[in-house]
C-alpha cells in the first residue's frame, strides 16, 4: 500500500453529491463534468487540484443523491483520498467502489487549506506535515484497499476472474 501525499482541499459540512457532479453536465463527458466538480463551493478546485491532493470534509460529506459520478469526478481529477468527519452512506461506498480511499477522520477540523498531508489508508495514519500532528483513525482493511488500488470494484473483479483457472 502506497502512501497518499498531497495538498489539502478543505470543505465544510453537508457537501452534497450534486455539487460534486452537477446535474447540468450529466449528458456531457466525465471530463466535462469533472471540470465543474465542487465549483459551486470553490470555483478553483477542479482547475487547481493536482494528482494525489486530498479532499477534507466535515460532517456528512457526500450527502444527497446516489450519484456515483460524484466519486468518479473526484477520481478523474486525481484526488488521492477523501477524509471527513462522517460520510453520506452511499457516497462512502461509491468512493471505495470507484477506487477512491475514504477515511472517517474526526480530526478533520484541524486541517487547514493547503496543508500537506500524508495518509496511510490501511494503517489509518494521517500526518499533517506543517504542524507535525499525527492522527490515528480506523484504516481501510487490506483486502478492501487491494480493491481500491486496483481502481475499484469492477477492475478488481476483472483481475480476479482473469486469475482463476477456467
């Protein structure tokens, strides 16, 4: 399991899937939809986020409709992980199913925009580089992280099927 390292993009409570995957772009490509991810809250996010950057949310991150496109837009932009105080249940599962590590992080309020973070998703270790603070949370089980690292549920299943004798 590789470490996830990146800059923190901090959002508040009740971030809705509708702002991650705006309905206006449902008929467009994922590339187009991703360009509008979270723009209603931070217009610079999709333009400035870099591969490995980490989204940090408050309570109930990913509340709202069961749009799998919300997690897909974040992975399309290269987001390395999402940390939040709590998650909307369906968003949490969609994140893992589409290869996006998601960790419940009660200390999310201690992260400031732009902080450099280092996350070991299996060990549940979150380090805030500037302050030197280290937090321990429930990690993602290794077998589930293998699915995430494969790119999500469908790529992982494809790998499993191709490895089994026919």
